[in-house]
């Protein structure tokens, strides 16, 4: 079939600079100030370069749709609403999540320089891309970063239940070494919903363990994904993690949580009141920075050189595969599958901007 | 067989006060000051009352053995070694973990009162019982508690590997409501090693999914548990969590991590240099405390009343089953299985103290 052949053709690769320009042009066209459009473009392409394909330029048509629908404020006054020595609450004024979270991460880093550690909560924000973007920001300042968020669509039920009350609330933690940074970024479900959507688009059978149906049986038929629940990691444990990360990133900050969550895939008009938390921890406050980095490197070497099981080629550290992708894609460009390309071309026509890569 | 019959007889129940007295007497007998012995007894029995059977009086013979072996300092000078407005590093001086962590939690709470949030790291500590004990301490101060620790025995390999480089590094988070507190306490493995030990003692087949062998195949034979690896929740995700929690609780604080971990089950003479982290977050710094508690209660009700799958009697909140056990055991006493009772009687004879319950 022609459609299948087109879908399975190797995707075109485009240089990061072209993607950035296209994203910035699009966001400028819907009213973002140049600086904010550049911030979003920079972070979205950073996601693409690191292999977070569901969080980069892929999201652009949806972001534009929600901006046009009035769900997102293109000219937010992002500000510190409350603060003390070791914390701040950032009011995102319903701006783009990338703009709000960049401000929040900067705030956390600045406060941790004097307080040693700072916990910054965020409310009235929006989807901000992959968690690792923000957990990695403190590393250049010799700090550890910890990021939590409430997801913008509920695909998880409390363990043993059916009602979709929880999102795949992610955690990311970044720690610097001299040779290796360790950056974990994970949803609290076995598979993120983006992976399910990709499999559904391709008509692929879902691996057992990703979703269950309302009787708790494995759901593998992509046509039935809509009636499925994402399975939390470790069953009740992943449910518990999603819940407490939601309390920390959402409830504490007066942001949406539980049944308050707005499904940003289905709704183009309602603000999501997305909550995040970003923590910056100054390594120098706890001890010698070089000593810490040497110990991270030593641990990384121990793990890399540890004995693999038969058939396992290599033991990976969290973040290592993303970094390999970053290096490869920085050289060869970001692969843009044909359906995504078609969507972006359509967007260019709608916004009357130059098409991607022209 | 007689032995089996004795093992399977319903365990005797003893009131908490008797357990506390026995623990305090034991620890006094091996040189702890009265105040510290009382702190340990209080927290160990709190663990027993909450159903954390592997973390209460069950651990007493091991603690005494390690104290007698010189591995633990009975008269530590626990102190703040470094501090800034939003953080502290506590030096446990190799004291009992319960004493050190009580001090660290108090420090975090006191600092969060002015800084809004405080991240307290701990080094040179020891096993401190269940994570929930400490994550729950900030709740009475209208704070959220977050606790991380490096476990004292490596039973997990990096995902895909065989070498035991990681422990079941736990996380606990507690948040207060008016009607319900939510307290999550979990290891980053599907089953904690204590559960495996209990099954092995009873000669029970291990459920599939708890352990794997060196080929990655399910290991269910309790006689082979020694050659098994604990399975992290969500495969590489649980491995990642154990790693970053270890970086935060261990490496950051100059405490043991990775291959530095001392197996406190096998070794009675070497200090473990156990690391922990306790974070206290003042709810009042972020917003209105009553509003927060009302939202926690609302979320708890939503989850409790949500629709269960067929055959599921009830949807639980994290911490709810422990609280039910606490209420039951506070009334009816703590069950002490016969083998544990025998071990405690032997301990009483060794220490020349009154037997438990006499």
C-alpha cells in the first residue's frame, strides 16, 4: 500500500537550525515576543536533538492550535509570586511552559547559590517538553537538578481502579560528573502516552505490559488504545509515585491535579494550570565539588564496566542514550517523518510563513 | 512436623509498651544513653505498629550484634557539619540511624520554618528503619516531608547487568490533609529484600517478578535466592531511580554509594557510612495551609470513591493500609512470630536483661 510505503520511508533529516527557525517563525506568527519564541524554539529543538521525539517540533501544531484557541497567553508576565530564602512560587501567567520553566529554573539556581538549595514551585504554566531539559539546567552551575511535573492528560487510574485520575507525572534528576553527567528522565508509567500514540499511528500491536483494559487484562490492540489505562511502573508503586509527584508539583503550588487536569490533546480553549517543581542543590554547599564529580565518574565507570547478562551488549547510564542521540543528530540532523512534515507544511500555509527548510 | 506447626501457630501479640521497654533495655545494656535508647525504641515500635515488620524489633538482634562488633558508635556527637539558609549536612558520627535521622528531620523542619523549604543531607549514619517514619515527621508542622536513603546491602544490578552495585534505595513522601494524610514509602525494587528473606525463611516459592537469575530468567526457588537479583520497578526506570536517589542521599553527602556500600547483614564490624536526605517543605510558604489540606482531602476522596476493577474490593491510598495496621496493632498488640520471639529471648539472656513481656 502506498500510504504504508510513504510512512515507512526513511525520514528526511533536517539541521537543528532550520527547525529552530521554523518554530520561532510559527510562534512569532501567533503573537509570541521574539525572545520567548526563541526560548521555545531552542528548548523544543534541544528535545528533538536528544531523541525526545514526542516533545519537540512534533508538538508545534498542537501548541499553535491552543494559542489560537485562547488557551495559552502569548504575552505572560511570569513572576515570583511568593518567596523565602529556600523556596519560591512562580506564577507562569498561563505562558508557554518552556518560557515559564526557564524562568523557574533560573530562579532556583540563583536562590541555591546563597541558600545552598532551593525548591521552586510553579503554577499557571503549560506543557514544557521533556523533564530532562530543566533537571539538566543546574548542572552547568555545579548543582544537582530535580524536576517534577503534573502531566496534561490523565491516562492512569489509581491502582486497582478504572477512573482516569492521574497523569504519567514524570521525574527527572541530573547530576554532573567530569566525564559523565547522569540525567534520568522518566514517566511513572511503563510507557509514556506518546509511545502509545506513535504505535497506534503505525498500527503496531502494543507490547504487553504497557496498557490494561477495564478488567485489568493486557491491552495490546492499538485500535482499542482509547479504552486502555497506562500501567504504572511496579503497579501500586508507580501509582503512588504519580500521586506524590502530583502533590508536590501540582497541589502544593495551587496547580491542577487529579480530576482538575485539563486534557491538552482534546481541548484547545481551556488553560491547563500546569504545575511543576524544580529544585536546585548546590554541591559546594554539601562538600567539595571536584570530589563529588570524581565520585560520579567512578560510579559511572563501575556501572559501565559491570558484567552484563548474556545477550546484553552494554549497560547504559540514565541519559547516556539521549546524549548519543544528541551527538548523532547534531551532526546528521533531526529525522522528520513524512506525516509530521506534512503537518508542519500545513501549519506553514496556515500561518503564512516559509515552509520548514526553505 | 512439630517445627512447622510451631512456625505456623498464630503469633503471640504483645503491647507496644512492652516492646519499647525491651528495646530500650537492650540498647541501654550495650551502652546507648537513656535518651537515645528511648528514641530508637519509640521509632522501632512505631515501625512495628505500622506493619513494617522487617524494620522494627525484628532488627534488634542485628543492631546489638553490630554495636558489640564496634560497627556503630553508641555515644555519637550528632551535629550540623555544614549549613546555609535552605540546607544542612548532618554528620551522624556513626550513631544509630534513628537517633541521627531524628536530629536531621528536626533540623530540616526548623530550617523550613524560616527558609520555606530545607534540604538536609546526612552522612556517617546507619540503618534508620522505614523511610515513612521520617517523611511523616514534617506533617505535624504543616509541612510536606520527602525522604531518600541509600540501602545497606546491594541486591540490585544496573539494568541488563549482573554485578550487585545498587541497593533498593527507597523514597518516602508524606503530605497532610485534614481527614487523611498521604504517606508513600517504597523501595525501588518490586519486592524489598526483607520480603524475600521472610519467604526464604518460610520456604515459600517467590512470586515471579521479584527476582531474576544471572540469565535474566525469573527466579522463584527460595533456595536459590542467594544467586538472585532483585528486579527494579519498571526495569531500567527503577534502576534509574535507585541510582539518582543514591546520588542524592549518598554521593552528595559523602556517604557510601555503589561498590562502597557495606552489607550490614553480613558484616558486624565495619561502619556503613549510611547516607540519607530529608526535605521539609512549608506549605504556608507556598499558599494557604487549609486550602492545601482541603485539596488533599478532595483528591483522597476522589481516589477512594473511584471505580474499582471487577474483583477489586477497594482502592487504597499510599499509607492507608499502614494506618489501618497501626490502629489495629495499637489496640490488639504487635504480633511476634515464634522464631523472632526465640531470638529476642536469646538476646535477653546474652544481655542479662528481663525477657520480653516479663
